[in-house]
C-alpha cells in the first residue's frame, strides 16, 4: 500500500455482522468498527445489513473515501480473482446465492448500500474462493458422476481464502523464506473453520468444499459427515430440506456436540468441570483438525510450518496443544510455555509455539482479512487505471531437458560436451545436437532435445500429454523449482541416469527485459492473465508467470498442449524473432514461434 494517497474503506460482511475498517494510503488502519447481531429472519436480515452499512457511512462521514473493498464469500468460477464490481460481477455473486445462502445475499445488500452512498468511487469485490481457484483438479472434484457434477456445478471451491493467504504470508515473513519455497498448513479456526495446504504459495487443498459446510468441526456447522447420513434422515420422513440445512449449519459442530452453544470458552470451562459432552466436543474438534494436518502433510509430501489463526486458533492454547499432540512424528514439537504465553493482539503479529529443535514450526498469526482486502482493492484500482500495453510474441516450447555437467557426462560420456544445434531466442541459450530418451513407468519418449548451456540442476520439461504417456505425475512448476517434483530415468548413448526428482510441466511464463516490465507495469514473479490473439481459438490464459532479467528478450512460452488448446499455427520464418525450423509442434523442436501474439489483460496477483 506504500505511497499511494488513497483512503480505502473495507466492508467485511458476515452472515450476522458487518465489520468495517478504513485504511490510509500507507496501509495504516485509521478507523474500524462492527455492527453485530443483525436480524435472524432472512428478509429482515438483508434489510438490516443495508441499514448497518448506512450507519457505517455516518461513522466515516468525516473522511474522503477513494475506493471501497468488499469481502465476498462465493465468486465461483466466474470470479477467480479480485475484481472491480460491475454488472457482471454483481450477477456472478447473485448466481452463487444458492451455494452460500448465509453470505452472498448479505454481501449483495451491503454492496448496493455502499454504492448508493459512495457512487463515484470504484468498488472492488475480494473473494474468499479466489485463493483456492488454482487447486489441482484432484482436489476440486468429488468422485461422483461427472455429467451430474458439471450440470449442477458440483465441485470443491474452498473458502476463507483471504485469511489463509494472509496467514501464510505472515508465516513466510517469520520464517524469512520466500513463500514459493514453503509447504504450509494454515488452520483458520473460528466460528467457521477450515484448513488449507499452502504449497509453494498456492492453495493446493482446503477442507471446505462446494459450500462452507465441509471439513473441520465449526461453531455450529458439522464439517465432514457421511453423505449417507443425509439419505437416512431424508428417508426417515422427519426432516424437510430446510430442517436438514438448519441441522447441519446451525445445530451441529461444537454447539451440537456440547449442547452448550458455539463458544469454545464456555465449552472449555464446562469440560474442566467434568461435563462429558463438552469434553467430547473438544476432542472431536481437535481430532478432526489433527487428521487434516496429517492428510495435508502427506498430500504436499512434507510440511515446513503449521499456522493457527481465527478466534480459536489465536486464543485457545489448550486447543492448539491438543491439535499438535502426536504430531512429533512430523517434526512438530510443542513448547508448552511458549504456547501458553502466545499473544497475538496486534496486526501483523505472530508467535512461535514450537521448541527450537522442532523441524516443523507451529506459528500463531492474528488474521487480518481487512488489510488483505484493502491491499487487493488498491491493486485492482491501480491496475484498472493502467494503459493496455503492446502485444507479446508467443513461442511454443516442446519437451526438453536441462542437464548438469555430471548427468551430461553419464549420458554422453566423460569427454562429451554439448554441441550447438541452433541458437534460441533467449540470448545465450541454444538447442544441442544431443538428445536423450525419457523412460517412465508406463512408456518412453525418445529423442528429447537437450538445451544448453549446462545447469547446476537437472530439469526435464514435458507437457501433460507426455506425462500420461510416460505414466508419471509431474507438477506444474516455475523453472528452477524442482524440489519434490517427479522422478524420471534418462537414457543416453553412453549410459542411464535415474533422477529422483526434476521432471516438471513448465508453468507458462513470459520472459521480459526490465524495460518491458516497466511498459507493462509488472514485476518479476507477478502472475498475469494473457489473451491470445491470432490462434484459431482466442483464449485467455490465467496464471502466467512474469520473469524479468536484463538478458531476457520479450517472449511468452507455452507448451504444446497449451498451443494446441488455442490452435496456434507456427509462424513462417522471419515473422517473429524466433526462427521456426521444425515440422511438428510435438517433435524435437524446443522453441517454435507462432503467428499469434499475446496481450496482458490483467495482472492477477503479486506474490510479494
Ligand atoms: P472468529 O469466528 O474467528 O471470530 O472466532 C470466534 C470464536 O473463537 C468464538 O466463538 C470462540 O469459540 C473462540 N474464542 C475466542 N476467544 C477464545 C478464547 N480465549 N479461548 C477459546 N476460544 C476462544
């Protein structure tokens, strides 16, 4: 937020409350407040949310507001990033009312009320689902009939994304490591509760699913329940759909288990006095959270830190201790004193609660969704004012290998050196005469081009289609980030080499010189959305990584699958800067120019 002279009003609309916070251009909160216990009848409640916003406007009448950021729980697939609120965004929020009936109607009411009061400033929607929108398909799909899933939009979205992203960012700051090197498990434990596997900066799994009902035990929500239970209750004839909704959303969780309401403070007091249902509630809550930690550590192949946030995560030392019990096998060793004394009262605050010898840190972070929303709002507003830049040449990367000196020697002989087959568009890079065979568990791919110069780590880049041919599961990664990637065996004329990791699907990216970065108003490691023009099918690629270096020439690299999706044709020689020499997009060429060009349509997210 540094340096921009703007006041941003953040409206965080919950099912029965509206919180607001006013930030100045330096990210400092200058005023905040809350309206609670808004009406319980749904029609009245929408009315009351509007009234709450109107009275918030009275609170802040003395300030000039430059932009408003709204938290919106469900944006679905239509809104996978923060967006300026226009008719289409309003329609998307409305469309997802059935998926988030406790939240989206009230957000809409609050947005309308705020727009009425502040009609001349930009309003931005920041979605709880957006952080999870890049989860891999294995995490988004339920194992049900896919035709029915598609027809009814049944897939996992995940929620609490603003809080998970914030907590992960603070944890990375504490660990003094870039977030894209870290495997974190964030636990947002409040009245709503969810866990998230934040793998190298992105959500790769989260416990809430199609609705905010799945996963952990919550204040009044059940979290995971065998779907068969719903069938049993429906068949009993004793419940209407509305009653089941009420049972699972309002009468379950800590409240249902304990019979004492949803406040863990009360339940912990009762448990200390011997109340058996209160003890059961605490045990089920902790057991479920611990189960998810184990599952996410397995799904990510390891974990560097476990992060607690939300009302319970920040305040209940005994619940944190229970959850972390038995996790010593993972490397997380609780320090009882640090845990008991952990206080995170201030913004951007954190406390470590594991011992010095603990390999996995546990950290308590005070969540600050409002600050995240303010930052997103400022980013969306400033980007919306940016000028559309010039087009970017596109090149298609076929499968190829970057090898170390040692691997090269094993495959081609001690005395062999890479010989240049042709120069590539990026200065200093070349395709080599040498080729290797990739041998996977299922099949092999022969004659894969080696690229020079040799590197300090082996990295083999293939497409998704190649992956299925080889029978391997290669993650989508930035170049150079191969930790925990897939194994592969390489075969050369002089020998074989088994790599325990190094096989990736390269993430689509754009090389650019710092001058180009200035033109496009992007930075190294930004993620952008790119519209492809000139293919048979126009296509917008999200999730394109910006890579800035003095030595780079402006060019977007996509793989053969991505090129096929846009039905790109190759350029005739000389059309673009990259020479086009090979005949087939899937043959041994490593970078082939296309007739198409790309345009940055949006800067999605800054990873800083
Ligand atoms: P949140 O939804 O994040 O505001 O969390 C609210 C919940 O946090 C409350 O309903 C309580 O269950 C829990 N909570 C807040 N303070 C404490 C505390 N000191 N000890 C235990 N639980 C707490």
